[in-house]
C-alpha cells in the first residue's frame, strides 16, 4: 500500500494542463466524446496522460484547420466576383467603351463590302449590257411599249452617271431623258402632275426621269416650297396617279439611289475642286447636307405611302458607282421580257457612178482651223 500510494496521488502538472486546454480552446473544436475505459484501468504516469491528451487535441486541431480552409475557399469566389464587378462598373460608365464597340461594328460592316471593280472588268461588263440595252430598245420600238423609269435618291448618289451609261448607246428618238427645271409661275398654278404628264412616252418610247414628281415628297417638303395640305394631297393622290399610269399600259419602274453620309461628303468635296463637275453642286445640294436627317424622314414617309404593289420602289446601293450602274442596267433588262430582234447582216449597196457631174472646188468652202 505504501508503494502504490505515491503513484496514485500524482497529478498532471498545472503547466501541461494549461497547454492542452489552450490548444483545444484556441481552435474552437467541438468536444470529443469520451471513450469507454475498462473498469480496472491501470494508472498512467503524468507524462503519458499529458501526451495522450495532446494527441487527442491534434485531430481536433486538424479538423478546425480544414474547416477554416474550406471557409476561405468558399469566400474567395465571392471576393473575386465582387472585385470583377467593381472593375466592370467603371468600364460600363465610360463612353469610350461604347464608342469602341460602335467603331468595331462600323469596321465590320465596311469589311463586308465588296472590293471595287477593276476598270477593265467594269468596261467589259458594261459593254455587254449596253448591247442588251440596244436589243431592249428594238423590242420596245417593235412592240410599241411605253416605259417610264424614275431615278430618285440622295444628291451625288449616282443617278446622272447611271442614266448616261444607259443612253449613250441608245437612239435619242426612242429613249429620252426628262430632267425638268424648277417650275415656272404658270406651272405652279397647274395641277401638280400636269407638267410631268406631257413628258410621258408614246408607243415605242422609253423616258428616263432624272428626278420626277417625287420632288414634292422630297425637296419641296424639306425646303418648304409647298404647304402641308399640298404635301398631304400628294401622298394621297400619287399612288392613285401611278396606278392609273399602270392601267393605261405604261411600264413604271422606280429606283431610289442610296448613298452613305461619308461617301456623299467625299463626292461633294470632289465637285468643289473639280472644274468639270462644279456645275453639279447647287445651293439645294448644300442644303441636302445640312438637312440630312430631315431628308431621311421625308424619304421614309414617302416610301410608307408610295411603295405600292403596282409600282414598288427598288433601292440601289450607290456607294460603289461602277457596281451600282451595272446592277441597275441588269435589273432594268430583267424587268421587261424582250426578245432579240437583231437584223440579218447588212450588205452595203455599190456607190453611184459619176455621170459627168463636176463638183465646185473645195477652196470655195470654209473649213474650221486645224488646231490639233
């Protein structure tokens, strides 16, 4: 008894107990369930008790560390999201980002445009189409057709150049161009369509209107050359007028030439400094630049009222002049079902023989100076 008494009375030193308690309390680990011990437990030395207690605290500390790491890992994506949102907010508020997106869209649209035609390919295609226009002209003349083609659109969109390429190989007796000036005082007092009716074709003719009765829906409306009542009356009567023309047997084709703001400005600048094209630039053309939006609104309203089934509008992309001309001529040829009436090969008759007629001397005639 005297030998066992000192061993049973030994306790864990206070310092070791404090360390073990500090480990468990500092890690805030849930208490570990006590394990069942046998009834007769052999007493352990103080050092063994302290080490077992520390070993029990180790897995608890490891669990606490793992749980803390999981909490940090879960918090990281949230912080990353908050930082990303904080970075994106000022980017949205900056107008520069929107401008860059617009520029990219504009560049992508420009990049989709076709490359300009080579002059050689353009002239070859134009020559082929002009031969077909001659065949169409002969068919119009043979069948006594009445064809009216309207050329409308923005200033410097390419209407005049297209008309020239159509008519340069055709007979002026069959194909005429109607480019009317500003109305006179007498014409102002007439029925609005009256000054245009007198230029309509007879059987076997084709008339190309370089601007037409749609002046009232465009320049007259924007520049205030007509009243609001006259403008509304035009929008009501124009579709009926065109339906009447179609019922009378006239083939009515309407083209609207569209051009971008940048391309129109470039062509205007070229006209200013080009001595052969200065006559194309009028005060009305300058107003069309200054009132671009008003002309756009007038055009959209005009289309809404006059784009009818009997005489629809056909829009032409005029930014590329060469392609626009070829496309319009091709479309015009497809609008009329014609046949090839090319005559047989012509044989020139022999020259008349001189039968004693003596012509006067050439010195009696006045010749122009030969400068070249």
